[in-house]
C-alpha cells in the first residue's frame, strides 16, 4: 500500500514545536544547566535511534507501546493545558479539556501529511513568540537568580527528557520520509536546538522570578512572561499562544496510532483518561521514565524489514 511521503524538515519542525509544550512546563521546576546536559544526551540518543530505525517501520509490538504511552501523555497535556486556561476563561476545566479534544480529533481524522504541513505554518508564529519572549526577557534577567540552583540534578535531567521525546515520536513516521543525504543531520540539529531553547526558557523563568518563587507557582513560565509587559494580560496572551505547541505535541502523539480514524480514537481515549483523573497518578518523572523506556526498546527491538 502506498504511503503519503513526508519530508525530514516537516518531522523536525513538528518535534521542535511540540517539544516546546513540555519545555514550558519544565521551566521554573528544573535547573537550566542540567537541561543543557539533557539536550546533549538526548541529541546523542537521537543519532543512535536514527541509525537503528533508518527508513523502516517500527516493530509491531513497539508501535503498540508507543500508542499506549501516547494516550497517557496526551491526557497529561490535556489536563495541564485546561488547568492553565481555566482562570483566563473563567470556566470549568472539564469543558475546556473537551473543547481542546475537538480540534485534536479533527486533526487526527485526515492524513498525516496535512497535519505536518499545518505545523510548518504554525512554526512561524511559535518562532516569533519565542523570539519576542527571549528578546524582552533576557535584558531584565537577574543573573544572580538565574545562577542559583533550580532543582536536583536528577529531576532536572528527567524534566529534559520530555521535550526531547518529541523527537522520539517522529520515529514512527521515518519510513514515510524519502531518503536523502544529510536529512538525519538536519533533524539532529533541530532536536539539539529544541533542547537549548527549553534550557533558555528555564533560565529566563529563574532570572525573572528566582527559583525559590518559581517552584511555588503553578505555571511559573507564564507568570514570568506576564512580568515582561508589566501586565497580567501578557501572561494570558502567551498562555493562549502556547496552545500551538500544546496542540502540536498532542497531535504528534495521536499520530503514533497510524492513519485514517485511529488518531481520532486516540484523542478520545486520552480525553476520557484526563476527565477520569487517572492520568494524574502519572507524575512528570514517571512520564519521562516511560519515554526513556520506549527509547531503550526502540534500540533493542529490530524494525520491520522493507517499507
């Protein structure tokens, strides 16, 4: 059966945009220096996995594990995003989670190519938002606060795993990419840049709030963004703009289920898990540990032969 062709750039952009969703969640709860270490280790692991998988489909058992863990991760992001938007919308987080699930189910109904092409367009808006935040925030950074320890080294390394896992969830689509010289190298450059950007967001949050204050807040990165304009309105604007990385990350997770209607079913399963509260039992550390387990199994289980 013919499969729709994708480009290496489309996968790299999807990993970059989706990974920023987890990067914002880690900001204020980890140390940016250890996030840089996690970025270097994640890029090295990405190089190994790209060589292992190549342009072949994943092992069938591995596909099932990817899909199952994707539902758990999607449920976490749905709950986190709905909780973040609830104060601004003055509504119920349950209804917000359902509203977020609707565009995700629609995105999962079509072919993968349409989703990845849309992410290429969204990337421009996300790039502008991240650049504005960094340009406005770095001059206001208190470097004494930024250099203070921002969490344990182990917790910070695990916090850096989730953003890099966006690259992990592009592996199920590699067999749809036309082989080309230098494509893998470009993907690794984007993955490394994602890790550096996430460390930069964490540094900025610590430098604007101080690690002691940031760790006590629910969404320290967005609180720090509100300080850039001396108004809570900017915090709400950045929070709304960050729906683009959130939806991209969840869409990438849903796409691990395959084509046709399966990604939409994955979104419905994740919404049910989020509304039941069962996903709350999986902490961020356990979510990162699950992604590490997937990476190890990807290196161990042989991919399918042929395409």
